[in-house]
C-alpha cells in the first residue's frame, strides 16, 4: 500500500467519515469544512484520480456524476502506516 500525500489523506479521511458515496463537489465542500482548505474542482479531480490509481478508491457513475467510495478501510491504512 502506497503512502499518501497530505492532500490525498485529507480526501480519504473525508470519504472514510462519510456513510454515503461522495461526488467531487461533496469532497470539495467537506474538505473545506473539516480542514479549511479551499480547493478548486480540478484539484479534487486530480487527487481522486491519484487515489484511484493507487488502489484506494473506486468510482461509480450514476447518471452524469461519478461518486467515490473507499476500497481500503481506515483501520487497514493506519496499520500499514504504523508498520513503516
């Protein structure tokens, strides 16, 4: 499991906290609420794409929108980070 950059970890923390699938806009709003970071939509798309390539996320297309869900759960991520 690859280590995450701070910005990628923020996206994952938002997704792990959520009980539902999140769109790019949902992620952008929640990152600003939780961390105070004001990201542009393009930045969120870039971070989500990186997380998909690293195997942390899966995207589901519903209509015109993509929603994101975690493949890796929070506990497994923390365990691997503590081992490093």
